[in-house]
C-alpha cells in the first residue's frame, strides 16, 4: 500500500484508519489547463496515482488532490504572504467549495471520485487577514488556509465532510480502499463481508 503524497496531514489521517502504508511522492507538476474544479481535482489525483503506479505496479496506490474555488476562481497554494492575503480577501464573508479528488489504483483497475465540501468564512478585517497570512500556515495549502489549526478561526460554517477540507475525505477514502481489497479498521467492504458470511458446506457421512 502506497500513499502518493508528501502531505503530513494525509499521512496522519490515513494512519488513523489503521492502514499500513509507505509514502512515495509522485513528483508530478500540479498544473493543468482544466478550469472545472471537480475535473481538475480528479485529473491531478489520477496523474499522481499513475506516476507512482508506473514505478510500483504491484502496489495499491492512493493519491489525492485538493482544489479550492470561490465564485468560479480557482485558488491553489499561495506563492507568498502577499498572495495569501489576496486569497483571504477573496474568501472573506463568502462560501467557497473545497473539492478533493481521490484516486486508488490496484490490480482491479483505477477508481477515482471527488468529494465536495462548502465552507463559509466570516467577514475578516484587514488586520486579521494580515495576521493570519504572516503565520505562514496557509502557504502550503490550497486556498491559503488550514482549517485544522489557526485557520479554524476564519470559518463560520461548513457543509459536508470536515476531513475533506483538511485534504483527505475519510468516508470516500475508506470506501475506495475497501473496494480495492484494503482493510480499513480491519474490515473490508460489504461485498467481501457478505461473501465471508455465506454458510460453508457441511460434509455428510453415509452409514
């Protein structure tokens, strides 16, 4: 089992699912001419999974990519504090979408789905924006903020999977991994469980 991501947040979340894995970073550039947020998230996740699978064809590979969009504008990872402030200004007082594509490649093929969560920021003052940008927390995160730490004070509401905003939607991840034959918390998907629970034939001896 390989996680095709260098994100410490994804490592922690996957570890919490009781999955044994190692990390292999794909090294693929995270750019594309695609402008639809959902299609972009899926495309980049599949690109990462494919790159690592080419080097490790016998492994189960899971990869993810998170995209943030507000009013049709894509917000990637800010290049510096100045761009981070611009991102926060765009998000202030608005609801934006966080979309994470999750791709799992195994012997049975490639499966990729996208999870969406709507996040609403409270109106931010110029001082709050400058303060948060100066922390540097948002520089390695899509949208320029991290909901799991200092950035949670920016958020007034969330609709959907919280772990998706962190960058790894665990409900989706669990389902895709189990479908690929990877136990999560020691359990496979319902189809495997149903097969395992079928009554076994009983031998009958003749007198």
